[in-house]
C-alpha cells in the first residue's frame, strides 16, 4: 500500500471525521440542558454514596472532600435546570456574561497620578530634559542622509 494507503486509512479512522458517540435524545435546547442536569444529579448521588462509605470506613477527609464535590455537582445541576426552565441557554455562558457586566459596573476609570504644575518649570529643569547635542559622527551621518533622502 505504501504511504498513500496509510494516509487513506488514517483519514477514515480519524475521530474528527466520525459522528459523536453521545447524542441527546431530546430535540430542544431545554431538553438537552435537562439531560445534562440529570447527569450532574446522578454524579452527585454517586459522590454522596461514596462519602457515606468513606464515613463508615472512618476516612473523614475523604468523606468531607466527596461531600463538597457532591454539593458542587448538585449546584451545577440546579443551574442547568434553571437555564432549561428560563430558556437562557448555557448557564456557564450566562454566568460569564453576568461577571463581565458586574466588572464593568465596578470598574473605575484610570486617572494619572501626575498632574502638571500650574506655574512654569524652572529653566534649569528644562535644560536638563533636553537631549544632548549630536556628536561629530552623528552630524556627519545626518549631513550624508540629507543628501540621500529627498
């Protein structure tokens, strides 16, 4: 087959070219969000069961961690259910947009700390801020450059 046969075989087996393994049974976005919420609820229930097993085996830290994870999964499931009821779409996108809006409200505009004095600066300060005079090489290059440049 050679290289051509290998390339042909690889394109047919590429996961990007195949349909997704999981497809939602529902047809509307609300049904899809409810399905995701159901998955999160199932995961939360499994985590709580494992937390109970850890408590029974006297593994306090593991039980505490699993309980916190289960609570987070339930909260995420509630967000998806709320989004399905309201029809807002993805709750993660809604949360990001909410945070962006709150940051815009809380944002303060930049104000520079330096303000120019009302009176004019002393001449000695102005002289110090002037660039140093050009040396002989720089003047020669500028003179040659004036001939070249139009």
